[in-house]
C-alpha cells in the first residue's frame, strides 16, 4: 500500500469528531465513543479497535494516535476549571460524551423497542434505515456486503443500517423545477408554499404509474448497492403524464428506496418509527407505509438526536437504572398512534417492486457508459 494512504488515515484518526473535540475542550480528556471509534477502525462486536482492520488499512503503526474509547452511559469527566470560567458553569460538573448523531437519533426516535422490533427511518437530506440487532448474530449481511452496523448505548445491542444517499434532496429538486419556471415568469413561491401543494398533486395522480430512481446526488448511491455513477431518472413516461405524476413518482421512489434498504437487512419491519424533516408529510407517511407494508409512527419530539444524547447522560448520572427504563419515560409516551398501511395501495406497490428493482439493475451499465462519456 502506498505510504501516503496510512499518512492520510493517520491524520483522519487524530482529527476529532466535533462532539469529541468539544468534550476535549470541556474536560481536557481525549476520548471518543464506541460508535465513533468502531465505525472506521474497530469491531462493533467488541466495541473496541480491531488489529485486523488497522492492518488492512495499513495504519497499525499509527494505533497510538487513536483516542481511548469511553462509553457515555457509564463514564463522565468533570468540567475543567478553564471551561467552567468560560461557560459560567460549576467546575467539576459531569460532562458526558454521547454516541454519533445517527445512533442518538435512533435512540430518541424509538428504535430500542425489544418487543416490537420496529424499523427506524430518518428521512432528511439523506435516508437512513435501521433495524435493531440484540446480538451480533442478528446482524444479517447482504450479498453485496453493504451498509453499516453501529453499537447502541445499550450493552450488547446494535443498529444495523442501510443508507440511501439522497432522500429529501429529490423532493427539493422536483419542487425546484416548478418554482424555477414560475420565477422565470416573475412569480415567486417559497419552498413552504410549494410543499403545501404536494398533497393535492399526489391525490390527483395515479399510484405507481411511473417509476422514479431517486439517485439525484452527484455522489451516486451507497445503499443497498454502491455505485458512484448512479443517477436519478423516470421510467415509463408517456404523453398522458404530467407534473403531478412526476411529484408522486418522486415520493414513491423514496419509499421504494427505503424498502430496498430494509429488504437488504432481512424481513421487512411491521412498523417503522419515522423521523426527519419529511416525517411531517402525510403523503410520504402513507406512501412509505404502503410500499413497505408497515404501520408508521412518528414522535411528538422534534429533536430525536438531542433527546438521545440527553438520555445517555441521564443513564450515566444514575437518573435511570437502564436505557430501557429511560426509553419507557422519554420515548414511548411521545410516540403517536400507528398509521396502518393502506392494503389497497400496498397491493399496487407490491406489484411494482420487481420493476423498481429491475430498473436500477438494468440501468447500471447505462450509468457507467454516461460517466465514461463525460470523462472523455
């Protein structure tokens, strides 16, 4: 392996994640958490760094640069005198290092439910889809060996994840087409005004009359398949289709991508805990529930990630004996009623699933050819 590769990775190892950097500034303790530490350089099973991973990456001789891994549910450090003076807080105040944002969001949104074992989806600029694994053996690796597994702030519990590169970016794009045309005619419409029209457009269009591949990111796709050349597109357009059909197809494309991700991790969930900006859209919730065949539940809590971080601290300082007990008070009571999957709509989408999968499989040579032509 070229020497510049371990040097580059060594620099990455010494660069703190923003929360780790803040923890260091507040306490003087150099550390990272189990989810952050094992994500690149470790093994989720042991919650520690892994010699085999370091050897494959060619950075074994740089292991000393990696920060110690501490679990925020059991470890805190006191606020330093300098930080206390700068913040106005009491010196020695316990400071807890949370897990990475996606793990905290999953915790705050309701993934830790050992009885129901729901899926959890974060629909933001990107899409993150998760299932709970209570032992390493429950982590199911797909044929393409894609996705992630992160430790959760609970002993022996993990979140298996698949992430599609672009989620609401697709909605921004399709709504931007209309607002751009209006702007060219001197008509200004805000993003909020455009979103308010979505339900009307979707209700006036036919389900699954078009297929949309939601790979609008310039970076391509990463879940459940990895292809930097992947690009978005519509399949099946005819002269009868209008803008409302395109909007609906984009929303359906996000739901099919979510189903693709869940299917790569095992059986489809019977319930999905939904969070992120798009969770507020009734249309998206209905379409997602029908495509996956799952009931959808959202939380009254606006900031699930911040709640997850606070929950880690609450367990650490002994406010709760266990994270399950904390979930019982902080998460479960705030979950809304389940929105059941529409069986008629679900049947329509079930028939469209093979076509969606065949479309992105068939288009991969086209994406490669287009990328090669651009490079020349």
